[in-house]
C-alpha cells in the first residue's frame, strides 16, 4: 500500500453538480465532491439530508436528475463490469434469514466472478460467528458482520455503507470497524460510510463529506478541515461575516457575557481578546449542520482537501 | 512487540497517539533497537483506526530517525529518542511526587494542579524562546 501513488490516482468518487429529484422533492442538489482512492470517507448530515440518495447514485441503483457522477472515472450502472468493483450495504441489512452464512457465501460464489470465500470465512471465524446457523437466529451485530463479510468477499474497490453500525452495541461496532479497516489495509479499497456516530468516524475515517439541506457543506481530508477551522471565545460582541477579514464565521453562539465562534481561515487571529482553540470533529460537524447552506460555502468547499 | 491504545475522546489525534506511544515505549525500554513494530494491518485489526493514520505515524517516526521501514519485512526500531536515560525519569518522578503531595496538602485538587503545571510549562517555554 503506497499513499503517495494512491493520491495521484483518479478519485474513487467524483461528482459534478449532481442533482436528484423525486417528483417535486429535491433530495440532492448541486453536489460536487471528490473522494480520493484508499480513503475511508465519512458521510454525515441530518436525517433526510440526502446521504442515502447519494450512496444509491454512487452504487448505480438510481440515476441522476442532473449533473454527473463518476466512480473510478466510470458512470455507475447496473452492469456486471461496474458492479464487480462496487459493494453496497443497505441500511436494512439484506440477508436471507433462513440461509446460513455459509449458504450466503455459496450463493455469492455463483453470482460473482471474483469471490474470496476463504478470506470471508476466516474473518467470520475470527469473530466466532457460527457459519452453519440460519442468519435469522444470529444477533444483530453478527448479522451486520456477516453482511460486511459478504460485501468484502467480493473484494470491491469501492464499498458503500449506509449506517451499518447504528443498531450495534459498542463491542459489535468495534469488531465491525476493525474488519473494515483491516480490509482497507489489505487491498486498494475505498470506503464511503454514513453514520451519526462521530466518535467511530473520527477513529476510522480520514475524509469527510457533510450534507445538509440536500447540499454538501464540507468535503475534504479531515486533517485539513480541522486545521482550517478554529474556535474563538471572547467577550460578547457583534460579529458579521468575518473576523479581521481573514476568518469567515461559520457559527456563532452568544451568552449575555460571552461570544463563541467557529471560524474558517488561514493564519493567526490577531485580536488578543479572542481565546483561540483547536476545533474537535464533532464541534466542526455540528457547526456546519446548524447552517442551511448560505451562499458561498460551496466556493469554500473546494478550497480544502487539495481537490479540484 | 507493542500494542497501541487509541482513545477517541482524548483530543489528541490518533496518529499522534501512536507516535507518542512508540516514543514512550522507547524511552522506558519496552522497545529496543532492532525490535519490530506491528504491521499496519495488525494495528488496524486490533484498534480499528484508519490504515493511513498508522502509515502517517510510522512515517513521522521514520523522519525522526527512530524507526526504519524495510521493504517486504516491516518497520523496525532504528534509534532512541534524544533525552536522558530512564534513571533520570525515575529521579525526577520522585521529586515531582513530593511536590504533588505538598500541593495537595496546600489544598489544590487535581484540576488545579494540572492547570498550574500547564501554565508553568507555557510560561517557561515563552521565557526560553525570548
């Protein structure tokens, strides 16, 4: 695995002004993002922000109403050439309840040209998952692990996961995530994972796409995004637009005495009355979720993460 | 071989936690020159963090001259971090615990002691630079 060569490669996912409407409802609008190969990308945002819509477009399960979507430079479609490289795990873990994990692995072997049955069995055995019992009799955590094992058996280049860990207990979540990260360490795999569990995302993800009100508000490498934002605390005052012309105000909170800002910008804040601190991922995400896509955020979006 | 602990809520980025834990293991002698670090795959399987995080940490350690990557073999300890030997730490730890005891006796709680340590570190750092 070589990070430098990966970063030069064509992005795993790239969208340009991607839009999806269902009748009069706009589910996704003007979505321009890129996800570099080899990254684990967190897809976050309020419920109904368009996360599942985006994942389905990437998987080729629905077609754009406007704009463009490319996965490894190719348009997603329900044809074998595309689907060999892409795995999709829907929220409502799709397994046949009366079939065992071993049965599922047999079926997968018939349906897929590339199928690492041994690897999948090893992974599930490591987690002590009974391979011969109907998956309907397994716990929710075990079922999720079986589903991930099946998705990985395909050895996809892109794996799309729609809130896979939401219903799992902490230990099952940890096992699920270590199975995932081990796969990413094992071959050239890119992952896009939607979740509300920011603590988990902070551990495993190195890239972030934040959707709010059907639009992307943030897209970039998590390190770069964190470095580009600060939290300022100071005595209460009115701040409009920016601080010192260099730091755009993303979010502001006031108490009778104090003002707290989340700002975006390079370089130092000069006014010594501001207490400057680093931002946490959760704070950053909440600050952007709180706003409903003011004009201009789309422009800033492209400045972070070293992408087009 | 050492294992890592990653605390998601510490506020310290995971890659830095890996770097610090390797440095600490070298300082106290848990790791010695020639020892192998766990592979990226072993680390992520054990603690479920991003593989690129481990790579970044190992690259940082390599840049510091503490480890070296041997193609096809893994990452091995090459040198020790600068600084005094472990005995010095032991001596300083003794005098520090005497100081902490007197601070407690004076009525400072842990939070006040930490705040005092941090502000002292900050001030003396400033004095050193100026």
